C-alpha cells in the first residue's frame, strides 16, 4: 500500500477499531463476569478502567518506541500483545488474574493507538491530513460502540467466547498491519525526542491538559447518563443503555464533520469557538431539569458531537505542536496519556459530583470542563516555541542575507532579526529553531513570512 493513500488510511482505521474493541467488549458482559467470578458489578468496572490505566502508564514508553522501532512495528507489537491478553482473559481462573490480563491487553491497545496516530501524521499532507487525523480519532468511540453491541450477543454462560473472537480479530489486525508498506515505518536515527523533553514544552502540555479535561466531561457525562435516566425518568437499565449508545455515533459524526471542514479550509479557531459554545450549553442542559426527556437526549447528542469535533481538533493539531518530526511519537504519547487519564477519572469524578451536587453539580462540572478546555486551547495563539535543542538553529547572518536577497529592505530584515533575538532561547545569534521548522513544514519561506508579518514584528 502506498504510504498516505486512502487505502492505507482505511486499513489503519480498521486496525484501530480492532484495538478499541478491548474496551467495549466487556461492557455488556459486566453482569455475567460478576456472577461467574463472585464479585459485584462495581468491582468488575475495574476491568474497564484497567485498559485506561495501562494506557496512562505505558503511553510514554509507547511514544518512545514509536521513534525507536517504527510505527508499523509498534502497531504489530500492540496487536500481538492484544492476542496474548485475550488468551489470558479466556483462561483467567479468577477476577485478579482477569484484571492483570486486561492490563496487558491495555498495553497493546495503547501501542496500536500511538502507532496509528504517528503513522497517519507522518504519511499524510495537505488537505488530506486533517481529514485523516479526524477519521483516526473516531476509532475509539466506533470500536467501543461496535464491540459492545456485538458482545451483547454472547451474554450468558458462554460469555468468555468473546475473548476468543477478539483474539482472532486481533490476529487479522496483525496481518493488516504487516500489509502496510514498510516505508511507513519511520525510525529516528537518534532514538527520537524523549517524553520528558516534550513534557517541558507549553504547546504539547496545553493541548494534552485541555484534552484530558474535555475527556473527563465527555466520558463521565456519557457514563452517568443511563443512571440519570433511570432515576429521573424511571427507565429500565436496558432502555437507558440504548439512549446512552447515541453518544458514540454522535462523537463520530462530530469528528468526521471536523475533518471535512478543515479539508475545505474553514478556520480552525472559528470551528473551535463555535463548537465550544455549543458544548458548554448542551452539556449542562442535558442534566438540568429545565428540559424533558427529549431535550436531555438531544442535548447529550449535541454535547457528544461537539466533543467529537474537539477531540478531532486535538488529533489534527498534535503534529503541529510536536517540537520536531522525530518527536511525533513522544508528543502523541503525552496526548494519549492525558486523554486516558481523563477516561480513568471521568466516571469517578462525574458520579461523585452527582452524588454530592445532584443534577446541578453535574451541569456545573460540564461547564467548568468546557471553560478550562477553551482556556488551554485558545491561550496557544500560535505554535508555541519549544525549549529543546533537537534542531540545528539557523544563524542570524544567513537568515538576514536571505531576506535581503529576496528583496526585503535591510531595515526590515534587521527588525525581524531583532524580534527573534528577543524571543530566542536557542542561543545568541540564532533564529529560534521552532519558527524556522514550522515555516518549512508549511512550505513557507522564512523571508516571505517576515514580509507578510512585518507589522507584528515591529
């Protein structure tokens, strides 16, 4: 398959769906697992959280491995681990061993996710990239929804067969990964940028923290909604669960819509502001008593669709906040670590808020998460200069000569150099490396950038 082609992107998408099934397949089986292993349903929920816990713990390692062994190999390793985890799930003699094997499976899941994001980010360009990144960001909600729906047919005494079916699917996923072009396995000569180096940069941190806060609200409100419907409207658990499933297609619709808008050059900042307003209004309204059942369901749908847009924006944006091409893995590792931290905390935070503050408390939590996410996202008005020395800086003298050779007056060239002298942390007499790198990635000449932005420079 040609790297960056739609055939390759769709293949990666299906691989991501298989990995995400690790989360969803257990959801309809919670009563069966609890009955079979002699524990309560609340305890079984740790089997769900264990996937997110593994992602939080192993995302930095996965980000590093992305650069050291390559995207394709990391995805293949992840699929192999998922197969092993499912075998462990099937033969687990008790709940403790099942939780351990689920943790192992979660490690494979995060490796596949990291490899998928990095591979698409590196092999797509132009208008195709935001659409492809938005599509890949839907693998988790689609994978969870599909696997939960299909696993429901296995409920009953034979529920462990789900693990066998998923192991076979993961083997098929491994074959799909191996069918991807070897040229897509990008490996850094220097082992890549370390996770701890990316952690020091404002751009990736703002993106990751904002995503974590958003995930707390999105995952938490979705998880609470069936309980809310049962208590507020007297629904049965089965019926309430069907309404809750609407959150998954809503999120997917939002992400795909985002990709289409970005591909058509709609302003990303305008998309974000409008979506943030919708989410900040719809989230609280889903739980406040001012609306009836229909209004609450529609509000949750809008909230989840808007959340899909915002999550897709994070996925589309992360290649641009990575401090270097060989830091794609470390940056995606940081982003997914924080996202899974939000998943891990989402249900406990939301259920705890509901117990203490009721519907109004949950509404305030949703509003607060939206506001915090907006502050983190909007505070980064441009690509934040990094504090790493990964790149070779461009000498001021060479940059000045290039600007003058392209027709920029000497006074203007000196003004531009003065600006970069003030903001540069790369060393005296050097152009700030991130500025030059970002311009090169966008195929904009440094001199043209200066000419187009002289007012800001002065």
